[in-house]
C-alpha cells in the first residue's frame, strides 16, 4: 500500500498485450517528390525563414564551440572531436541536397542536426505518460502490492500457445512483441478463459498476481526477482519523506513509487535546456497522487536526485471525456476541483492547449468510452498530431499501445492538410509508421533496469521524427 495516500478500488485492470511491428530501425531513402509538399505556407517553414533564420556560419560556429563531454578539452580522439566531425558531415550532407526540391536550407540543416544539436532543441517536446506499468509498477489507489503488480505485468509479455488443451511456452524470455506469429501472451490466454464480465477481472488478478510462484510461471522467477530488487528503496528511511516517494510491498519493505528513470528524464531535460511539457494520462484515479509525489520529489526531497527542479506542477488533473468523435476537455481551478477553469470541445483548441502546456500536468481519460466500445483503439485515449506543425513533437508512452491491435489503448488523431480543423483516427498501417516516432509501447522492465530508458527512447523518437520530416513523410 502507498503510505500517506487515500486507497480505494479502481476497477480498471485492462492489460492486453499483443504483437506489433516497428519500421523505424533503418533510414528511409529520400526523393525529390517527397519534399514537394513543403511549400512556403508550411508553418515551420515560415517560422524559420521569417524571424529566425539559421545561417550556415552560425551552425558551424555552434559546432566548433560545443563543449567536450569527457572533459578532455578537445584533445585528439576526444568525444568533442567526434561530435564536431559528425556535425561537419551532417552539414555537408545538408548542403548537398539540390535546392530545387522545395526544401529550404534552414530546414535541411535543422533536420540533419544531431538530436543534441542546438537546432533540434528548437522543437518543443510534449511527453504524454501513462501511469501504471509505464512510470510506476503499483498504483496507490488499488489493493495490489508491488509484487502482485510486477507478476501481473510479466504475464502480458511472455508468449506461448495452447496445444491439445495445455498451455505451452514458446520461450522463457519476456518480450513486448510476439517472437513469432500465432502466439498469444499468457495474460491474454487467461483473460479469454476467465473473463466473461467485469466482475471476473478479480479472478484474473488473483491468477496473475502470484504468477512466478506457480509451477507454470516459475521459469520466469529470475526476471521477477531481478526487477523487484531494482525497485527496492535503498535509502535510509525518513518517514515524512518516504511515505510520499515509496510503496510498501507484501514483504513490508519500501519500493520506489515513481520510477527513478522518470526523475532522470526530467533532470536531463532541464540540464539540456529543452523546452518541454509532461502530461500524465490515465484511466485510473491515481493522477492526483502521482502529481503530488512528483512535485515533492522534484523539490530536492528525492535522495537519489538531490538537486531541486522548480518545474511547475499542476496537482489538479483535468478530464478528457469523449462520445464518438466528440470531445470535452476540462481543467479545474487549483485546490478547487469542482470549479471549471477551462472547457474545450474543439479538437484544434485541445491540441493548442496541449502544445502550450508548461511543466507537469495531468488528465483523467474516459475509460467507460473505451470499455463501451469493446476496447477499440478508435475509442481510446486520444493523442492529436498535426503534420504541418514542426515546432511541437508529441510522444505518448503507454504499455498498452500496440499498433497492430484493435484493442490498443491509443486513438491517434491526425489533422489532415485538406481539413486542418478536424482530426481523423489513423489506420493500423499509419500507426505502425508512427511507432517510436510519436507512439511508444512502454517497456516497464527496461525502465526499471535502465535509468536512461526514457532518455534513450525520447532521443530515438526525435531521430525518427527528424528523418520522417526530412523524407516528407510528416
């Protein structure tokens, strides 16, 4: 149980896992035809070529003045030398693109720049983060322990099939994606067998909560133990502090509430002077507690992240309700949750609001709308993308996003050039193209094991986004 917070029953435990494919591991070739859409009325083109021109000289100056990452002071073979050499090559590649293909040099320089280059940092990051199994393991409003939550998550990333009435494992290695066609996750297998109505989900929780202690699940016990140990709170206990930053396990020990990898991401974004906003997105009732815990931890109270970050945190989450393709977003006055601060119903207005977000905020999405539509992805949590807006990069992390599945949790809505005021849900084929660009199936085990997980994944998404912009695919 999460000390210091109100506990209750959530009832939201939908955790489908299935396979999807990623197409952004490789560079895609660029042709002149792909650049022709980038006309002078492009929003970002106007921004760059109007008041904020980027010259080759300033780019080269930035490259030559970049600091050494290894403190070597620019000695031969240092990281600093390598970085300058890479930037020089990128600049030469940008200049080599013919001028008649409709892309300004300024945009070409921006697109080819390193993720850590000054021009890339012009683009504002808006990071949408799910809560359970994305930035934490066990939430603070259900009676599920850290051990039970971790066990349950494992059932959604281990794969097999039923053979002659018996379950057979394909492998003993957990993976987000199906290792071969025709397999299902053990969670999905149990769900089909046990869940006939909402009340049956209590039985499903019991079946998955002790997974690695069962004869069938014991082959995954080492994965459970390794990651549980990583979650363990390794600091001297301070009651007033740790009741906000930890969760109690079934064994009575404290465990991290919000993952250290989330704190490291925030410190990294501030240290690299990025323009960014974090938007917590959840179907549950844990948003208030997450926002309050982050606010407290970021003020220098987290023993692993002592430097205070005075990022504004709105501790009063808003709501996003939907009926079909109609939406209603509400924000509320601070400390007066019944007093509506803003009410928006137009998709373009909601998009603008999220682009203008500052610091950390949150929204409770409409679970009933998703449930009432058989968990179809077109009724899930909405994320809006405008391909003509290259000043903002939206990335949504959610463990239940799967590009190929009907019951994926995200409804990705694109503003088309022919009708910029109205957004449309994307098809599965279009979703696949945006995986690891704007959409990420969050990998809980990696984010527990590697504190740089979110930093690396955001960087990968930015690289893929720049590649798509350069190729005229966005």
